[in-house]
C-alpha cells in the first residue's frame, strides 16, 4: 500500500499544471524511494520525467512497487479542490483501482476526502542515457519563461546557440524576427544570475510551443537549467526541495 | 510538423 503525506498540496498542484497539457494519462510509479513519473507527450516529441523523493514527504510509506495509472485531467480537477497550504495525504491499497486524497486545512478543522478512479496504463518506459552535455546554462526560470513567450509571438521555432559570447535565442518568423542574448553574469550567481558552461559551440532548433509548456514549471523553482549537445534532445530541468521535473525535447532538423 | 524529430529516435526502449 501507499500512504504519502505532503506538507503542502501546492507542490502537487503545480506539478500537475506543468504536465497536464503535455500528457493525458500516466503512471505514477511508487516505490520505497518515492514517486516517479515518466511520460511522452501525445506526439512523441517530448518526454517528461518527475521525481518526488520519499524524504520530501512528511510521512511516506510504500510497501512494494505500485504503479498508479492516472488521468491527469481528472487528477488536476481533484487537486483544484485543495488549498495550496492544505496538508495532502494520498493513499492507495495494493491492487486497488481507487486513489484516495485527503486535504487537511492548516488553520481549521476542515478535512476533505476525495477518491479518484485509477486506470491500467500500458506505457513504455524509455531509457534515458547519461549524457555529457556540451553546454549547461542556468538562469532565472522567470527569464526563460519570458524569452520563450516573447519569441513564440514571432515564430514557431527557436534556435538556441551557445558560444563564448553567451547563449542566444533566435526566432525567425515570417513577418518578424528577434534574438535575445544572455551573457554570463559575473557578479550574480543563480537564482538571480546566469551561468554558462560550455565545452563546445552548440546550435540547435526547437519547437517553441513545447518550451512555452515546459516554462509552466517556473512555479516550482526560481532556477531552470538547460543542457544542450548538438544533435541530442534538450534537457530542461527544474529542481525543487522535494524532487525535480525534467523535460527532454527532440530537436528540429536545422536549416 | 516539418523537420520535427521524435524523442523515441533518441531514447530507445530498454
């Protein structure tokens, strides 16, 4: 059985908001180390990987590996019934087809109980190889959100170039184009500043609609890391106290 | 989408 007590429902609400438009159904794989999710988006262009460590919960118990197949739309609706600062307890019995959620209000005696149907999801787990990326960029997550939102007004794609100059985001739309250069900030480390590590010049093109979607995770962390190598998927990673959310995005074939 | 590669081409099933 699974019993997990989360100090604040907000973390789950934000996680669901970060993935619900990419993925329809997914398995939350629970084991004694915590809860993991890996799912491809419907068009198999992006992969999202979530980890919630057992140590990030106020109380966590999972006797044996348990896949919880969830419709993310339904999960989002049930989580909307929780206040951000409610304590959230999720429970599932072995072989059960129901996930129960309890929200305990922080400052009152209100206890709300919900149940959600679980489903069997037959999803392949992909093997993500360890990669030594040619470039690592760390920047404020709000800045990344602004860049991808701004450029998505102009075109469908963004070219990301990492060079000695810094990291440049370039969009070439039919009617307008734009580019944004971020240089490493020498006097400011993350979360406020930008750090760039580069072994090799990188130049890759990605679909902006996915990046706009990934940027929703800025509610989970003030910092985002971009890891890039030529001709491999971009890794967009947000770390937070209880775990992380990582997105992998396949590149577009460049011009 | 034109020119868009699939993530499965990079991450294979184990």
